[in-house]
């Protein structure tokens, strides 16, 4: 009686390999899903950072001395609505203000506001000739105030 030796896989070996393959597929799918969630959060954070930075630059560029308090506003950027809360408080130094800006997506009615990005900075009181007593209050500054030059015709160098 001769015995035939088959060279294929047994049913048990095939089932074990399928279980291992299924486990690897589940872990891989979970990792890809986590990566997609992280990408979405990073994208949201980047957009919120841009909104907060725009608000801070607006306060710095327009050279307005902000009053102390809290201001809530809704800003629309790229077809998205953002809730922006700007808190102005006294700064740690004379003639400074601390600016805290919190940004998050506009919440649905009845839901709590979510802060996606928060930034703070210090603003110095804008220079004016009246507050500094002329150019003597700020050495090297023009006597007429910020950004002034001599009043000449167009194209004339001061």
C-alpha cells in the first residue's frame, strides 16, 4: 500500500493565514482612518490659525489703541464661518495691552463653542506726536508722527 503525499496546504493552515491577513487589514484600516482624522484636524487648525493671525495683524496694522474688554464676532473666510473672541487686557508693561484671540468654527444652534486655535500677543500703544511731545518722545521718529515725511509734490524726495 502506497501512501500519497500531497504538497498543498491544509485547511487549518489556510484558515490561520486568513485570520492573520484579516487582523493586518483591520490594523491598516484603523491606521489610515486615524491619519485621515489627524489630517482633518491639522487642516482645521491651520485655517483657524490664519483667521487668528489676520485678526492680530489687523490690530497691529491699523494702529488703534484697543480698549480693555471682550469682543465676539463672526468672520467668514473661504465660505466658512468662524467665531472669533478677542480679549483685551492690560499688559505687563506701561502702555501695552495683552491680546488673546480664540478662534473656532461657528457652532450649530444650541451647541457649545469649540476653540480650535488660541493665540496671544502684546500690543504697544501707537506712537503719536501728541502723546510723545513731538520727536523728543521717540528718538529718531519724525516730528509729525508715524509715517510722515515732508509735504512736497509727487515724485519729490523729502
